[in-house]
C-alpha cells in the first residue's frame, strides 16, 4: 500500500445497497453537491457576505466549502468503522500497512469524532493558522465543524489529543491524507485556498449546514446505486477523475430534485400583488415608505390591531426587503398550528402570483403531515431513501418533507418553535440556522410569547442580525419594553451594541437598518377600524360553590340570558379547559333550547382529538366567520364556549364577548372578536346582527374576588397568568370604569401602563400597594427564572461564541420531544383506544374503526398512522406521570417515529356509561366534551 495512492477498498456506504460503496466515491459526490449548493442555494448577497467575513474571494470560499464537505467522512478510515463490514475488513488487515493496537477495532469510536480528531493535524499541515487557544485555531475549528456533520459539534481537543490508538497506525493515517489530498486536487483547490483566521460563528453554522445537506443528498439510495463502480474498479488518478467529473455533471440534478433553490422577488407594487381593491392606510404607508429605507438587511416592526391587514403588509414588505437584501426565500412563523395551517394557503396564493424562481413551499409543525392540503402536494410515499452506515434505511418521502429539512425550502410557513429550535442545543440546529440565515423571517403575534419564548426570540434575532437575514415582526399589542428588546437584539447581531430608544406607535411601523443600526422615526397611521369598546367588569366570588348566585356560573348565565331570548351570537372565553367544560355543561342545563338548536351551543378547546377539534373549528368558521363567504350561515342565536385558542387562531365575529379576567393584552385580543366585521345592511337571515345589541362592541370581564372583594385568581387557574398582571389589569379597568377604550388610540398606552415600573407608586391604598409589590416581586421572580432557564439552555449569541462546541453545549443536547419552546404547554400527546365488550379495540367509542396494528404483530401504513394521529389529544405530562405498560404503544407503532412517543389510553366503559382509564391515581375520562381528569 502506497501512502500516496487512494485505497478503493475502504468503504463508506453499505446498508441498503447492492454492493459496498467506496468511501472516496462518497467523498467526491459530497464535494460536488456542496459546490452546487454554493451556486444555487446561496444568493449573490449570501456568497458575498461569507467571502467578506473570511477575507477571501468567492471562488476560494466555494473551493473550501467543497473540499470541507468532501472530507466530512474521513473519520471512517479507522478500524472501528471498517470492521463493520467483516469481509472487507479481513482483506484490509491482511495488508501489513493497516496495523493498529490490539483490540481498537472493538472500541466504540464514532467516525464523526474521528473526523475532527484526524483533520485537525491535517489542516495544520495544510497551512491553516493556529492560535494560543485550540478553540480559536482555524485548523481545529474547521475540523471541529466537520466533526459535527451528524448534528452534534464535539468539544475542542487539547494539545496533541488527536493522536489516539483508535485512529489506527501510520497506514490508516496515510490513507486519510491520501483521501484528503485527492479531494482537494479534484476540487481544484490549491495551497493558497486556506482560511486566514478564526471562523465567525455565523459563517460556521452556514458552512456546516451546507456540509450536512450535501452529505444527505449524496447519501440517497437513488443517487448511490447507479454510481457504484464495477467490480475491479481502481481508485487511480483516471478512475477518480472520471468519477468526480460525472458527480459534478449530475449533482445539479440531485439538488433540483430535492426542491432546493432560491426564490426571486419581482418588482411589483402593492396593488399588483393582491386581488382586493386598494390598500388601507397601514398597507399604503408601508408600501410608500419602506422602499426608501431598505438598503440591505434590516428589521421591520409593525404594530396594529387585528383585522388591519398586517399579513398583506408583511408579505409586501418581505418582497421589498428580500429583493434589496438578496434573500433566498421566506419563513412565515406563527404561534399555533391552527394559525400556521391557515397562513399556509395565504402564503401559497401570494407566492403563486408574486414569487419567481424556486418556490417549493413547506408547512412546518409537529402535525403538518396531517394537513390534507399539504399532504396532497407531497407525492408518493418512499420517494427517496437515505442510506445509513448501519441500521435500516430511513424512508423520507419527498426530500424536503424529511425530518429537520423543511426550513431549507425556499418558502415555508409554520410554528415559531421551528425557528426558535435553531438557538437551542438540539441535534442539527445548524440546519434551522442555515435555512433562516438568508430568508426573510416574518414573526406574527410577536406579543404572544412569555419570558421563555421571548428570550429565545431575542437570541434568534441576534443570530439573524449577524447572518444578514431580514426580519418582519408583527404585533397587535406589544409593549415598548418588549419592542426595544427585540429591536436591540437584531442590532447587536448586526454589530451595534448601544441600546436604542424604541417607542412604537399604534398603529404604525418602524424600520431598523442592519447596515447602519439606525432606527427610523416611527410612522403612525390612521386605522380603518377605529372604534370604542365598552368594557364592564363584573365581580364574581372565586370560592363560591356551584350554583351560587355570586359565582362565576351565575354571572355567565345572567349576561347571556338577554341574548338567548332576543337573538345574537356570543363568545364565552374561559381560562382553563376544565372551566370551559364546566361552563358548557352549565349552559346546556340552563338553556336547553340553545343546546337543542343546530350550532346553538358549541365548545372549543385543545383537549379534543385532532379530527374533532378540526370539525368544531370548521363549524365555528361557518357560524361566526366573515359574512359574504359561500357556505357560511350565521345562527340566529348561538354561544361558543372556548379557551384562549380563539385569541389568535380564528377570524370569528360575535355580538357579545364575555371573558375571564386576563392580562390586558389578551383581553384586547378577545375584544377584537366582538363586532369584528361590518354586518350593516344585512338581515338576520343573511348574517346581520340582532337589533338589540346596538353598534358598540362590548366586553364583559369576570373578575374573581375573595371574601374582602379583592381580585384574586382561583387556585384552579394555576400558573396560566401571573396574578400580578391580573391585578394590574383589573386596576386599570376600574380606573376607566364607564369610559370606553378607544381602539387603536388607547391601546399602546394601556399595554405599556400594565408593565409600568411606577405602577405601584400610583396606588393610594398602602395595603393594596404592599400586596401589589409582593405580587410584582413574585412575577418578576418567575420571569427571571424563565429567562435564566433560557440563558442556561440556549446557545450563545454569535458574537460571544468562542468554541463551536457551544452550538451543541459540548454534546449536552436536549431532546426536542422533551422540551417545548412554550413552557407550560401540553407536553404529552395521547390517543384514546376503546376496549369494546367483545374485546375488540377501536379508535372510536362506537366500535367502528379497529386500531391499526394493535397487538403484537402487523404493520402500520403511513395512511393508517395518519388516522391514528387524527385521534390524538395534547395534554399535560402530569396527567400520565404514573403511566405503566398499559399506556405503551403497540410494537408495530414503535416502528414509526410519529407514533413511537404517543401515550395510549385504553378506555373502558364504566357502570355509568362513561369511557375512562386509570393512570396512576388519576382517572382520565373521554366524553363529548373532550378529555377530563379527576383523582
């Protein structure tokens, strides 16, 4: 064996293939794909930014990225990897050149880590600069980066730690050098193509992301199988050159087939982009004023009430900002799956008319694969497979629909957690950062996140500022303090550390330049939906027994009685699912005529099976949606009892809104559902309003009070809302008693007043002031705890990242399934199965649909898995803390990732006819009102 000749016997891929694939072939394939990704997935602006950050020409960086991608699997040239193909390994060890310490082939030594350890010295020999600190040495940083191609960046090495027995003897090292030199030569890189200093973190994540994508594309079975060399193939100069040339020629097809590419933003005026006639004041202001401010990357903050057309303003702004900054696409991020599903169609319609180039559009959230509209566009099952080094092939379907790939599509809609996971130490977080690094990110409902998610958003904005990605933030009720923290985070990422003075106007917008850091003067606009809202607070006893005349139930019944008798539509918004179910049962008893009427009494919350919740949502949209839409019929009298799901997810319109006390921002969101649409001129049969309700929107707030008449949250509310904010909100409402709230005129001042630092100073009663100060301190402590948790969990900002291992917390990765980006969210997804009297187990109480794959045997198809997932229900993890074997999924479900983590609830009918299941010391029951729990 010559140390200058590549040994074609060293294999790189095997499982799922007719024959072993030589490692050098896979390396050359990956290098070729990386070059195409550089050309076709990065825009001119992105390539220029990367080259400028490294102080090299774009051609040099392209060659470097290709070489680096081609070296990602050099760590497979070690005994522990090659021994996994016993026959090939026996041939190797018979060669006296492949010596190694006794037993190292049996030692667990992952090839990604071996790549890092082996390449550090090789890059040093190639002239990559060093430093006193290994962590800041370019030769080690690049090696460390490539060692992270399996989604986890390993810790920095110490001293000469890279020389370990597991790497094999001199012959193994010689082959690693030979493979590396062959890749570099065939890519066309020379001794001058080296980095000149440490890698900026924002460059490292983009490069690593490109390497991972290139590896995945080159690892597809459909790519490898026709390229396996014939028997007797020799990895000499001619053989390698031929293989490399063919890879370069066909790699573009692999990238195109995957749906990767760059969206283009044609120049279009606002009026040309949308089918409706005329822009409103907000849209016209953005369309006229923004183009003169955009000179590259930047951040646009839009604050306006619901219904002011913020979505259209954001899409138009994205096209302007994307075109000027050279962005490659768009990700529209929303707070919930329901809002993401609804926005997906709107973005698709916009893209069809206003986006050119590559326009693959993905929907991103944990249940996206259940969306019929999305699934229908996906093509057949098993459209592509990844060949793993060991284990079974992974069925991926359409490439972009595979796990962790959706943000790589030019266009995407989804939940905000898909983006925020990029700054959490989860496996392959760099793919999310790569996907966002050159897109326009639109964040809707930016006010809707607690301290944990807000902290993650702040960190994400720091990264996007450093990457030069444009951002649009939309909010209906955003405090000035929150607005400042978001704007300054983006500015820090752009290199401007001094704080800014941000004073958002409502409604209106402001723009932050990523090049200069300058924050534009806020641009106020008039509102086409200006109106006064009558807010009336009603005290209800927090401890009153059921049926009490001073309790919450009696107040709800009293408020609704005129509507039930005279006609109209009402929303009752409850704090918890349990209260919504209780209120629904109460109204069913008190107003039997309402319960008997079609769509007369409805219940909507999160603990219905997914399919049932979708059905109810569609009924609500038909009953309470915008008038004039075909198929919608407004009931003459109807009441919807719901939880917070109606705040952002649905465009609904009611004559009366009753709500439990909530922080002011949430109350204003709920008030926005009252008389939301113009129904003047419509008869009651056509969806008009009952004459008695008048023309002024009314919000009734139920304030829980103790025996002394002081506002105090019921214990059953738990930690849904901080009591400090509830009392502050109550105080502001009491101060304005009898005075309507002008929307939008009063909104910004009221939202800021709730969070004002001198709030307590304005309280005259000393006891009240002392209590509020104590509650404020508790709330502040809770906020600081969430912020501290975020700070200790999320990755560092790019400007403070010294060791690239910080991207993965030095291997201390967190499981995405175990940590949601919305603290306190339902953390478990359960599926109820119903054990019938004859022993059959079904997905429905009626016993019609057998559970797919139930028992020990059988297989579950993707279509069957979809049906199972349609019956799942989110719920608190505490409900099933004592679960046992009975709650485990069947063996057949364990073969599918989507079903593997479900909690099974075997329901049996009790003597009273109720379906229930015991989990630990809890009884979980299933009724027409959704899941309920009791002890």
